[in-house]
């Protein structure tokens, strides 16, 4: 189903579920939830509150995605190259996972530019960590047994002498708060 067809069907069916789409924000979120996964990931951080404006942005993203796919096909770029789409268009080297991280002078891991730009397009500065569920650069301090406040071993964030204060909220609570902030 094309995006205009989905828009038409969504609009006609929304009449039967007025409580589900009672506010413009709810309407945008419900519309976004049912998009194709490849398109949904590109528009997951929409911040507009006008449905027509949101649809225009989604349509533009759909058009850009189609153009990208066409470009890849016409230039015989195989999907097995695992190159981020952003790096193809910007001429950047692809992000490559390796066992050795790139470290800055302070000893903290730094991210390659292509991965950083890919996450910025989704609204995140850093990739999502599978270990702690947060977005951060480099190797996870939690996995290494380091303090999440200062990065040093021997204590937890709640007991951090360098950065005293409340412990960070859990990843699940952070995600709920982020969703609430988007509404």
C-alpha cells in the first residue's frame, strides 16, 4: 500500500475511533505506528503537532527513502556491504564494529562520524546500548563495572564522589519520560 493510500484509509477509519485519535498528537502517533518499519524509523522523532504538517514530513521522508533505494539499485550497491545510507551520500567511511574502540585523550570512547550522523537523524546523539538501555558513545561503562557518573571503578553512580547526586533513572523510566516529553 502506498503512503497516499494509507493516508486515505487511515483518515476514513479514524472516524470510527475518535477516542484513539482525539488529539492531533495522538492522531500523528497512531498514523506513525502503522507505517512501514523502514519509513517509521526515519520519522520516529516527529515533533510537530499539526497532522497535515506531519504527513508532509512523512511523505518527504518516503520520497527520500524511495530515491535512496533507487540510487542503490542503479549504482549496483549491494545491501550486503552493510554501509549506512548516510555514508553513501556524504562520502564518509562506513561505521565498522571492531573489538578495539577508538579512544579520545581522556580515555572515553568516541564514535565514528558516520554513526553519529545516522543517530542524529533519528534524534539521538549516540547509539542505544544493549547492556544498559541508554544512548552513549563507545563501550558501556556498566558492562565494564565502572561508575556511570565518572567512569571510574570501585563505586556506583549513587555513591560517586566526583559527581554526587541522585542515581540515574532506569532505562525503562527514561524511555517513558522521553515518550511523555514528545507529546
